[in-house]
């Protein structure tokens, strides 16, 4: 394989790794928002999942235990969100932001109390992390021009949760568009009164959607702490929950376009990492602050240009009450 391929492959490889938590979080948001519940708490649920996964994985020495803990923690946060917004019909945006603030402060405090590592949770054992997986025949394929490089560097060598994020896209499409649960889920987000008239509990459907959303968002958090990294750090989600929400809007609440939006945001993130400290011909070295802002600037520009064209579920953000 010629040398000019290498930087491009490495950039695409980084894009896939960085896109995995965005895809998982965006799909988590798709379930709740298709049911009519605004989920700005994706950031907090992801960060909470990262904390729970790192804490349990470090204590148990088992990555699967950490993943389960992250899913349960995310589900618990989703239930709190549902209690405030579905049962008590509170403002969904305010409730979501409250959860984000709560988790951002609670995680470092508990981490410092339990592990005495200045708010960090290091995950030291290999068994406590999801490590890269070499797919079959990867060594034999490396000698094949182009195809071998793509298979060995781009497709193989990711951890299990990256492949899970890729499988989650068609699975989400099938669940939301091809099953009875998905039909009811979308109906609750479009016309909850009609669903209620048909004898289906609107609050219970929304709670179920939020629980699925919380569990999937917990997986995204676990990816950050026990797959992509080796531990939990304060604010390690770094706005990825908001980027995932932006990708969901840009993708018009559909799995395929949402995944493509996540890949675009991940590509800009991978690009800014590689641009840091490097001089651009004819321009020179760009200050790192401007380079780090690239993913967020792209997000703002895309939303400014396309958010008006995205048609949200009709009942999103509107609490449902039978007496209306």
C-alpha cells in the first residue's frame, strides 16, 4: 500500500472511533424524541454511564459488569427524567438540563470519595476494558493491495462497542419502523390523544422509550470510559451529548441520516485533532483554540442551515394529560 493512503486511512479510522459514542447517543435520543420527549439530557446520561462503567469495571475487574452498570445508571436517570416530565408534566428542557448539571457535579464528587484520585477513576486491568479486536484473516489480507489496507486498518482493530454502534443503526430502524412497539412509539410522538383513544397508555409508552434511551446512552458513556479511554475523567463527554442531539435533528429523527451526521461531526473532530500543532502551507500554524472549535462551528452552521427543514414529531415537548 502506497504511503499516501496511510494518513487518509488513519483519519477515517479515527472518525469511526469518534463516531461510535455519537451514534449510540443519537439513537438513544431518537427513541425518546420519537415518543414526544425532548432528551437534552443525553449529555448527562452519557457522562453518568461513563462514571458508572469505570467505577464498576475497576472494582470488579470486568468490562461487562461495567457496561451493565452504565446501562442501569442511564436507565435510572431516564426514569428520573420521566418522573419529572411524564408523571408531573414538567418542562422537558429544564428537567434535562438539571440532570446534566447534577451528573456533572455528582460524578467527580463520588469518584473522589470512593477512589481518592482527584475526581478520576483509572481503569487499570485489561479485563476491565473493551480492547481492540482483530477480525478473521486480517494478517492474510494485509498483503492485498488497497483492500487489505482497508480491511486491516479501517474495518478490523476496533473494540466491540464500535461494532455494536454500527449494528445499532439497522436494528433501530427495524425496531422503530417495522415492529408494533415502534409503530406505537411513533404514534405517541405524533398524536398521543389517538393512541390513548385506542387504549394504549401514553405515559407507559413514553416511559418505555425513555428507558431504552437511557440504556443505550449508558452504552455510549461506557464506550468513553472503558473502551476509548482507560478511566473516567471530569466532563469527559465534552459536549458529545449535545452534538448527538444536533445530529439527530440534522438527520430528521431517522437512523440512517443521523448516522451520517454523526460521521460528519466525528470527521471534523478527528481532523481538528490532526491539525493541532501542524502548520498549513500558505497559512502557517493555526492557534489550537480555533482548531478545537471546528466540530462545534460545523454543528452550528449545519443546524442554522437545516434545522428549519427538519420536521420534528408533532407532539415533541408537549406533556400529555387526559383531561385536555
